[in-house]
C-alpha cells in the first residue's frame, strides 16, 4: 500500500503563503515521502474574484524555497470541463437538481445546483480525531455549484481528489465540518473515500488566533529576514506533531524518516516566533563554514572573510544579523578601522595614559617579532598573555582590543589580531599609540 499513497496540498491563491497555511502541506509532503508515495500541489482557484496570479506565484516560490518538491502540479480551474460533466451526470441521475433561487437583493431570479441530501448519518475514522459522526439532515439540500460551469469548493475538491487518486486528505481541523458534505458528494459520484487526517489548530502563545504578527506572515518575508528554509520546515513540522525520540532539531531527511500521522496531536499547536528564532540559530550551527559563507554572500551580495565565518556562526541568529554585523555591527572593523575616542581607549585600562602608551608600544614590539605566516590568534595569545597577566590584563588587553576594533563590544584582542593579520594589527596599534603621545 505504501507505493499507492497519494497526498495533496491545495492552497487557494487569495493571499501569500504563510507558515500557518503551509503546515498542512508540510505534513502531507512528509507523509507521502515517508511512504514513498506521491505528493500533489493543486491550486484551488474556484474563488475567481479573490484568486490572483501573484499569490499563486508566491505559493510556488515559497514551496520551492522550503524544499517541498512535488510530483504533480494542477490548477483547479483547468478542470472545468470535467466538473461540468460530473455535475450534469448527478442531475441526470437525480442526485442533484437545478434550483430556482430568490436573490437576496430581490432583483429577478437565479439558478443554483443543489445536492439532493439523503439525510443520513455519516461516520468516518479520522487518523487524528478517531471516529467522527454527523447527522447530515441539518445540511438540507446544500448548494454544490452556482451553475454547471461554476462549481463550489465542496464539489470541485471531491472531483479533483478522485481524478488525481488522492488516498489521504491531510488538512486543518477547521475543515472537519466540510467533510460530511464531501463524503456525500463522493458517494454520489462513486468515488472512493480517502483517509482523513485533520490537524490541530495553530494559535499564538496567548492562545489567540494567528495574525500577521503571529504566524500569518508570508514565508517569503522570513526568507528576506534571513531565516533558513531548514529551520522553518523543522519548526512548522513540530506544530502539532512530535517525533518518537522527542528530539527537536531535525533535518528534512530526518523528518521524512520519522514522520507518521499517528503522532499528530489533538490539542492546539502554539506558534512562538521566539522558538522559530531558536530553531534558526540551531540550524545555522549545523551548516558547514563553506555553506554558511555561501548563503550569507547570496543574502547580502557582500564578500565574506572566511576567517569570520566561525565567529559569525557562533553569534548570530539569522543571516540578516550576520549581514548587519559585517556592515555596521560587531565585525564592521574588518574592512576599515572604526573611529573611536581616547576616552574609549582608556575607559577600562585602569592605568594612566603614559602606562597605556608604554604597553601598546611593547605589544607592537612583541607582535612585530612574529613571522607573518604564523600570525594567528593562537600565536598572538601565546606571546602576549603572559605579559598581560604580569602587568595587568585590563591595562594591556582593553586598549589593544579598542585599538584593533574601535568598538566597545567586539571579539577578544587575540581573535582580532588573527583576523586582521600582522600588517593591519601593527598599523592600528600604531595609530592608538599616536593618540596618547
């Protein structure tokens, strides 16, 4: 059976794809890939007035960035001929009928197509919620199309799932109320009933409905803010599902390997952007230095000193933070010395100007004796640390750090010297000494 599993993600192109709406697609994707099945993306554009090509493009852009590759791609409006054929067949068979309706505005009359409700109890075994039963009598004869060429969502989705061989419908629990209608339509068409898995709702940390600030922001906006697709995929996969081992940081391959619908929870999932930021930080750590540098360069269009990469990976939570650190933040000193005051140079030195000048001169002399090829952070520390410990570390290391970075906050002076190299280090130490003469 595993080779016959077919799932689909069916977004409506009425807005940009966000983390809340794509969660069903992620679960459907992981389930299909775990079972070596087929994953379909179908754009459900039955809402002609609100559907826009730009939103459809955004959806596929986001899916591509997240790495959710699909086996087939459909657009619901392209199935109009098939929908009309099935609607007419139901009318001919007496399972639906054309109904004259009195418009609410009182202007003329119109027609819709209503499903002839058999008024029975529908039960289905939901993977997440167990057995769910509905008395469909209260639905009456519900509308399934505005006309033979304008099917409503309930009808089109059943017809398309049938034609595309969908075996498992994975979607949010807000669709549970739609299921009885769709089962009745499927039975009337003679379509096999898929397995349903209705996912728990997603709320903010305060248990309120998601908004643009809490989960409904476009996925592509997170990309622009410097998040990694692996982090968003990992975070979203854990909104309502948990792996057997309880671990949190998982790669795409690990998610596919471990994912089962049986481990989807019933209770609401909480969207916490601070947690998403944590996931991004953890996935940055998993990147190789080369991969991180490549992504950062692509994100910023700025050259990245390879020596800075390990330090950036330790400190930043997003690529945008790394970019800022390079341009005007903690690592902006690399390309050009940052201007600083004499007060900053002396602030934490705990010594008079003449003593600081003496120590800076001594440091420059000791470092000048090192060969250029061996001028590393480790070697600089080996040479200077005993001297700094002897005469006072604050007196030596604070002025040295300010001299090399020009900043109040920066990496330690040994790391700075290793990053800058011998020539720039001695040049900046000399400029600091000149300020005190």
